[in-house]
C-alpha cells in the first residue's frame, strides 16, 4: 500500500507528498515491488514478468511501460528527489536504479511526447548512469532527439546510431570495424525508422538482405520493418538492392506485401505488387 501511494505521488508530481512518505518510510527509496497487485498488473500485464520486473520507485518516472500515458512537468525534479533519498538511505542501490531508469527513459515515447525526456536523461546521467548503448535504445522507439543528446553527453557512437542520426561520414569510418551482426542491426534499425538514406548506406556496408537482425526484432527482415515504418522510399531502397519479397516473418507468417496489405499501406502494397509480390 505504501509503494502504491508513493507511485501515485510520482504520477501526480506531488513532491510534498512524496517527500513526506520518504521521510517517514526511508526504506521506500530502495524498496522493490516484489508482488504487484491488480492496480499495476492489470495495466502493464506481462511487463512485470519481463522488462519491468521488481521495479524500484525511480523506474516509474519513465512511464515505460505505459500506465497513464502522461508524465507531470516536474518529473525530473521528482526523479531527483528519489535519487537524493536513495543516496541518503541506501546508496548501494543507486547504480542499478539509475542505470535501468535511463534505459526506460530512453525507450519512453511518453517522456518524449511530454517534453521531459532530455531533462530526465540529464538527471540520471548526473546521478551516475552511463549513456553507453542508450542511443540505440532511444532509436528503437523513434526518440531521435534523445539519441542525439545521449551521444552529445558521451555515449559511444554505434554504426546504427550514426546512420539513423545522419552522421554518414562517421558511419563510414565505423563500418570497416563493425561486425556482421552490427551491420545487420544497423540495417534493421534504419528500416524501422523508415530512413531510406540510412538503409542505402547500410546496404553499401555489406549486409544480408534476406536475413533478420538476431538482436533487434528478429522475427522479420529489414524489408518487413521498412514496410511497417510506412516509408515507401526505404522499401524501394531495399527492393532495388535485391531484398527478397517472399520471405515470411516467424510470428505472423506474413510476407512484406502481406504486412503492407494488413497495415493498409496501400502505396507500398501497390509498389510491392508491381515488383512481383502477392
């Protein structure tokens, strides 16, 4: 009940209520929710058994998984309040708290939509989180400004983030040292984002157009993901480079053309049919 009350204060941006709770119950700053009730499980469902297992209070500042679809304008100050309380009472828990909170914030399209993502990132970095690897996490959900900010704050540039952020000269410098898996990941990320220029550059670095990326939505090929993005230009770049039209994904058992039809992407479906799909 105390944990749920604290989450409600976080959601409301009620600093006074949150500070009173943390002062009266210091353990809350480092407590983990071991058994979630229906108030949470019925909303986020399987996330509690997956990426949101045993959450700390700090992880709720990201609104990922989505529970309410909104974050208060002062959520960065709320996050700082939680960090300060944990630093006073259980500093040993902070590295894990802030690092995973940064990942959740990087993923969060709600934080982006509410205009608080960059401020949250800065609070978490100041508390000791590392930006390494997080630009790619931001890009998965289309958070381009967050990805660029994380790179500016010191995250090592990966091939995928260089391509999707339009740093093509830097991508060309990274490509010779990239592994086959990293190149495949970069192609898939570029396709997910519907970035035709990035797709074309990734193809030029040498990739398997018939294969998925084992590390990013591996159920489907880059062409499937380009269809899902809605970008005819990205689809065209892949098809004209020789991406096979008949490969089926392993979840829905659909070809890229069938994805286009199901998603009512009529222009893409027409193009793929013209190229022999269907």
